[in-house]
């Protein structure tokens, strides 16, 4: 469990009661005036970037090709025809997708201790 004092102002926090997220600086402005119930259910969020694996993506593509209009064992033959150079080029493209701002997601991290007041400077 983390205290409100340990959270950076520009971190995002999540309210389990309202299912909404706000910046910690906005929560800090109100924190000391909230009662324990209103302080409960707040969590920090941890940013994560979704990474795509060339192996996983090609598996899906090759399987779809075989199942839709392909032939038996097409999946295996496609993999046999896939060079390391091609996989490296495609992985570069997939990495570009992972660099899109919209490829970032937020996971729940730590509960914020509702019993600790914000220490004002």
C-alpha cells in the first residue's frame, strides 16, 4: 500500500467506486477534505506498452490463410518459407506500432492508504 504523499503529481490514479481516472495532483487538492470512505478504493496505475511478437502475429496470419482459402499444411509451408530477414523487417514494423501513443495501457498497481493525510509543504 502506498500513501498519497509518495505519488507524483503527474501520475494517474484510478477510483474503483466511480471507475474513473484522474491525475494525482487533482486528487491531492481534495485529499485532506475527503472522508475515509471517499479515500477508499483509490489505486495507482502503472503504464505498460503493448508489444507485438512477430512469431505470434505470423502464426495468426498463416493460420487464417490456411483455414480461410488455403490448403492442408499451408501453415507449415508458409513458416518454412519465412526467412529470418523477413521476420526482422516485420518485427521492425510491429515495434513501430508499439511506439504509437495509443499502444500504451494502464494496469492497476498499488492501493492508496486512505488513513494517511497529505502532508502540505
